[in-house]
C-alpha cells in the first residue's frame, strides 16, 4: 500500500480559531477519505474526496491529486472538534492506508 | 451501519478469541484493521464476497479470518499474546475503485 504522512501530529487551538491539517501521499490515489475518531474509538466519516473541494458546515477539504496531498480545514473551532483526525488513501490495491493522525485539542 | 461484537474482550495469554463483524447489507467488500494506541489503523485483510482478496496484513498464522456466506465475517486469534492487545476494526464498502468505506465501533482486545 501507499505511505501516508499527516501533519502536524498535534494541534492545540483556542475555541473559535481556524486550522489546516495536511496529508501527503507517496503515490497517486483513486480514493481518499478523512475521518474523525471520537473518544470511544469510532471512526466517523468526514469526507470522501479523491479530488477537488468539498464543504460540510465548518469543515472543508481539498485534494490535489496530481500533487499527492489533501488538506482538511476546520473553521471557528469548537471544543467538540477535539479528537484525532485521520486521512486514508487507496491506490489500485484496494487497501486503505492510514496516516498516524493529527490530535486536535480545542480549548474553551 | 457496520456492527462489531463484542465491544470489549479481556482474555488471558494463550487463549483463543473470536470477533464478529456485520457489514452494511449491500456492501460486498469487507476489511479488518488493527489499531494500537497512538497509531493509525493498520490493514489486516480484505474480502470481496466470500474470498480473501488480500491477506497480506495478517501478522502471522495465529490470525485467521473468514466470511463464508459473503456477509458476516469473523476474525480469530489463536494462542493470544500480550502484543495482540489492540482495537480491531471492521469496515465495509461497495465494490469499485471509487467507493467509500464505513467503519464499525471496533472490538477492544486486552490480553493479560
């Protein structure tokens, strides 16, 4: 499978701040997902975004497939945004490969 | 959604354990992943229908997974070791290159 690198590993935000999480891939992907892992360990689907830009409320994501990276934007962060964010990509072998995650802490 | 049970399992070293995954009903593809503390999920095996299409992530022959009727899958670990302690995640998706995977809540295994 492909190698996935996420940055930064940790992010501490004040409530109301904006932030950007980045995901780099070692090879081209035909499937890319962003997840939020809640405190109980459940992976919640945020975006399915192999290319282009999508928005869902205060979250948006952009994937530039030709340059092998994806960005997740959190605007006006809230304490409920805290948790670990993962990106995962898949090339032709059908295995989703995950990064190590970005741990986001939003302080009130 | 994807349903996994049990949610938690505590076992003594050397015992065998079995985990169950019920995928989303129309999903043909089923995955097992393992996640240890502070790491991202790590691929173990995936099924397309009843057959294991790729089992390259299984760490050794103590790990075994089946999906006999193309729906429910079980993951078995024989002679558990303390290093097997982790969260075991199941996911499912439709067939196709551009399909979204959905994960269950996971089974947390603790080997004492």
